[in-house]
C-alpha cells in the first residue's frame, strides 16, 4: 500500500468514532485478556509443586515472566511504530526497559543451568538500568502532558518522595538485606523496590496529569506499579528469609505483575489525552499538597524507625539527620523552582490579558469607526435625496405651465423616483448592517461589556476602580445615540484614569420622563477638583460636543476631595441642563440637530 494511502487509512481510523482507537485490534486485546485469565490460575497451581529455590526461579522466570514478556515484546514494538511522533521516545524507553527485564530473565535461566556465579554482581547495575529506562519513559510521557509546568519541579518532588519513603525502610531492614543468607537475591530485589517506588510516583503523577476519564491503559499502568511494588517487596523478603516463605502466592503476584507488561502496550491508545496542555496558564498553577504530605509522612516514619532501632544501630541517628537535612534542601530547591514556575505562568497570564485588552480596545475603536462610516453614508444618502428633490423643483420653476414643463417634470419625476428607490434600497441595507446583535435588547449587557473593556484597557496592569453600570429597563438607544453615549463615557473614564485616583466608578443611563430623551451620568469617588480654577480641557470639550450632536447638553460638577460627576442629557431640546460649568462659568449648549432615540418596546401584557 502506498505511503499516502496508509496515512489516510490511519487518519480515518483515528477520526471514525465507530472504529476502536487502540494501537491494536480489539479482538487481540480480548484474546490477551483471556490468556491472562487462564494462565494466572494455571501458573499458581503449578507453583504449588515448587519446593526449592532453583525450581522457584525456573517457574518464576520461565512461566510467570516469559509467558507475558515474550508476547509483550511484539506488542510493544507494534506500539512504538504506531505511536505519535511526540510520544514515540517514551514508548521506546519503556520498550528498552521491557527488553532489559526479558534479558534479566534469560540470564537467570542460563545462570541456573550453568551455575554462573560471576553474573550475580551484574544484577544490581542491570536492575538499575532497567528501572532508569522505565522511569525515563514515564517522565517523558508526564512532561508531554504537563503543559507549561517545569520538569525540574517534578524531578525534585520525586527525589524527595523517594528519600522520604525509602529512608525508613533502610533504617529498619537495611542490615537484614545486606546480611541475608540469599543476599545475591535480596539485594537486587531491594534495588528494584527503590526504582518501583520512583516509578509508582511517576505513574500516579501521569494519572493526575491526564485528568478524568481513565481507560484501560491507565488502569494497567497503575496496576503494574502497585503489583510491582508488592512483588519487589515480597521478593526481597524471600531473599532475606532464605526462600522459606510460601512460594505460590509470590509466584502468583509476580505473574500478575508481569501480565501488566503485556496488557499495557495492547491497551495503549493511538493518542493519549493532552492533559494540562489544553488548560490555561492560571489552571496550571501547581499546589504542594502531595509532595508535602509524602515528605511529612516519610519524615515521621523515619523518626519513629530511628527511635526504635537507635540502641542497636548507632549509625541510624546520623543517617536520619542526614536524610532530614537532604529533605530540607530538596524542599528549599523545590520551593525556588516552583516560585520561578509560578512567576512564569503568571507572566503568561498577564501577556494573554494584555493581548485581550488590546484586542478589545481595537474592537471598540473599529466599532466606533464603523458607526461613523455608516453615519457618513446615511448623510450622503440624505444629500442625494435632497438633490433629487431640488432637481424636480427646478424643473417646475424653469418652464411653469408649458408643455415643455410637463414633459420636463415627468422626466424629472421619473429620474427622481429611480434615485429615491435606489436610496431606499441602500438605506435598507445599511439598517440591516447596523442592526444590533441578538441578546440583551435593553442594552445593559451591550453597553456594560464595552465600558468594562475600555476601563480595563486604560488601566492596563494597574488596579482599576470598581465599576458599576446601571441602565434603566425602559431605556433603549438607537445606534447613533449609543455611539455618542459610549464616546462620552469613554472620555469620562479616561479622565478618571488620568486625574481622579478613584476606588469606584458608577455609570448610569436613566429615562428623563420626556419622550426620546435620557440622562447619562458618570460619577467617581476620586480626588475631585475645583472647576473654576482649572481651565477646560480637551476631554470636557469633546464630551460637550458629543452631547450636542443629538441635541443634548452637558454639565460637570466636582469639588476637591468630593469626586467628580459628569452628566449629559441626550435627546431633543427640552429642559436643558445647566451650563458645562457647575459654578456658572460655562457655555450654553449649542443648538444641534435633533435625533430621535428609539422608543421603548411595549410590554407583552399591554
């Protein structure tokens, strides 16, 4: 099959919900599960006839291990080939660890037959290599699901957890393991315990990072960690006891542990969940509960173990002091690394917030520009209609009462009718274009959102005052009046930012009791000023001019220490507000063209 067709087939399998998303077919997974269900009781039954260390090792390696690790090698190779490129390194490391485990079993069988005593010293480094590759594979998988979290913090936390858990075990059981009759077996098993503890920590960490909705892959991974921990502990105890423990339960637990090596690659999905990669930076701020609980519990266990054996093991006290000092150092390093990570995440939050504020500011500016452009187009339509009517009137005046006049009038009327029809179509399109979006018809949310966005964009990273926006339920502005209102409010908020140092700002739009008129108020609790002592600035002039566009008026009141209030009456001329200066030293509102505000929609029950 060509490479292109193969890639298309794989993509189709990944996107088709009717097709299973595992790396292998579902019937193969069911067959493997049946094999485990049948072989485990059989191996346990055979282990009842084991009565010597040599036979125990043969059954454990050949049956309890080989029955699962041999097919697991094939499944793991298939998983590596089908894994996504980003996760392929993880599965390759885990596959190397599996190959090492298989090689350890083969070496044990060869040594059992040939009596290789020189191979015993190699057991510890080989176990360490196998454990390191397993942990490295898990660490890569965790890192790819950790989003923007730092791997250094996870490494420090895992080191602290291992030290806290392993130190009490060393104090209590270290001499017994080293001096065991079968130390050749107990010491490698104890090394395996250490690495299984680390692997369990990273396995739980992967489970947490992947989030809810665990599947067979995660269940098998946790099963391998837990079964491996129990298996390695019991194998160590078996070596310490000189193979005097009951053997069938140990072989059964070891077989269960090895069966996870077969089930994990068979249940690996094509794509693991992204984990924290889809979470926002503020959702990736890490806590320290898990690491702190493990460290405190381990420290308490270490102190208890040291107190119990201090008389017979004098080295336990300095050992515990050294471990405690190491935990303190690791805790400090973890705190510094986590603080750096948190600062980096918050910087990303601030950058995203700045980008949103800039986009909102640009959106608001673009909205105002669009409104101005629409207003200009409406003005052009009105001028064109006026020109058409003027042409019609001029034709009548040019030849009054004559036949030529009638013909010219008919021609002009036809032309004016066509022009007006085109203008009507154009105006209808403009009205449809500027029709408000569906949602809050009375404007509280429609006005509150751009006002809050503008205030946030003005203050940036600095603390902004509390904002409250109140719009009467019976107020509904047309788009031009809404544009004028937003211009006045933005200019007032800009002055609040520049001068007031306010803690709270209130914006209200209320009906005046008159037809097609509202009152707009922007007040703050800032420092205020004396209007008579401060020259009128460009902001006040702009607000007054904006109100005059729709026949409104404007007033500003303030006093030192008493805040500032901007009030604008928007709508047709009626009862005018006082001049722009509250102390009487201002200008009367300029006459302006009256622009009707949209009346309130009738109630449904009327």
